[in-house]
C-alpha cells in the first residue's frame, strides 16, 4: 500500500505544481489538437495534469483518492502509473482521431473513469457484488452523460464544458487495460508452470 500512497502523492504533486504555473502551463501542456497534429505528442499525456481552476483540480484529486479507496483491495497490488499513462494516451488519441472538433482538453477525469472501470472489472472478475454495483453505476453515469450531457453545476464549478466523451473513452480504456493486464498475467503464469 505504501507504493500506492507514493504514486497518489506524486500525481497530486504534479497536478498541483502544474496548476501553480497556470495559465502558462496549459499553453505548453494542455491537449491542443493542432499542437498534437504538429508533433507535440507529450500533450497526449500532460493534459491529464492540467486543470481549468482550483475547483477542477480539487474535484479530480478527491476523485483519485476516493477511487483508490473504493477499490483498495485491487490497488493494494496494482500500480497506478501504468493505468494512468495508458488511459491518458487512450483518451487523448480517441479525442484526436474521433473528436476532431475538440480543440482543447485538460483534466484527470477521463483517467479517473479508467481507474474506476479497472477497479470495477477486477471486483467483477473476483465475483465481488460491490464490483457489479459500482460497474453498473459507472455504466449508468456514462449513459446519462451521453444522453443528457454533464450537469450544469459541474460546468459552472470547473468553468468549462465537461468532455463527457473523455469519460466514456476513459472507462473503455480502464476495462481494456484490465483485460489485457489479466491476460498477460495469466499467460505469464502458464509460461512459468512449464
């Protein structure tokens, strides 16, 4: 668990330091479609750590802590950084290729949906009823956002439109990462037994 605390502290620290250098930080680190098209590929990852305002930052950091605590059994033995890096690239690449009208994007929420779906998938795989409930809740939230959009109170709080498709891409990424990771571990165990 000590490693997870270190990982979360590092995520919180990076996000906070980036926030302290806003708005200049976002000019260099935020997801900008044109910048990525011109080869600024670091933006695919770095946009995750940029936030629109203090409310946005605090909301996402609280979401990180709550997600890890909700799935404590899973994240006791699973490193966060590989999931975060994979989800960041997955979400950003989906935005780049499928949402060409999205010019700018920042925040950790897409990645948080990925961590949440990873945890729910792990719990479901372990036949934990809590995982089924949380997985259904996540799916319901994503469907709600796709049909009705984000709540106005959240838009007002963060001072920007909520990229609900990033939430859907993140949830898909987390599930895909879990399935791939589980398959890799199973294959590794099979090879070790030979």
